[in-house]
C-alpha cells in the first residue's frame, strides 16, 4: 500500500479570534513562526474593527502569548486578555473552529504542493460566514458542560 505524503516541511500558521456572538472571524497568517508579534498583529486587527463594546481575547498559556510585549499592546488598545486554565481548550470556542477546519481541509486530503494547501485553508477561513455558516452555528455556541457537584479522586 502506498500513501502519498508531501515532501519537505513548510509551515503555515493561522492565529484567529472569533466573535462569540456574531462568529465573525479575524485571522493573522504567516509562514514562519507564531510569536508575540503575531499576537500583537491580531490585537491590532481586533482594535481596527472599531467595536463599540469591550473586547476580551481568550488565550491559552503559550509563553509568547503571556509576554510583556503582548500585555503592553493589549493594555494600550484596551483589550482584556483572559488566560484559560492549562489543559482546557474546550473552553475556547476558536478550538472548535480549528477542529472543524481540520475535518474539512486536512483529514483524508492530499495537496500536491504547499500553495494548494495554503489556498484550501484560506478558502475555508473566508467561507466560515457563507458556506459553513449553518454547520458552525451549532458548534460555536456558548454552551459548556458544567458539573454542579463533583468529587475529586486521586489516583
């Protein structure tokens, strides 16, 4: 059995923020590495939306997201940074979008070259408010499972 796989390693990073109510997506992409400057670029894009409501950006605990530069830029732009507890991506709705994107663009897909791979990802991101809107409505909800009473069991 022969399975085609791309040769080499090319990188395509997508950082994104999604409006929890309208599901409007804002992204920053690059072909190098995600770093503090990438997060700052995302913060500036959010700022330039000129929303008339406070902005809270939910982040995981990646080191480059918690550095002084990101904190300073967020403070200057009046954007609150909310860091999730470790190992809780289920509390961040953008993670649901990334999982859905992988399902639509990556699983069981072969791209002959890097530009076609990039194009598939970018096309998906641009179609979140059109073609995939209905499917994403049920995924990107603010319903989270909570536990009223729980027991902690140590092993």
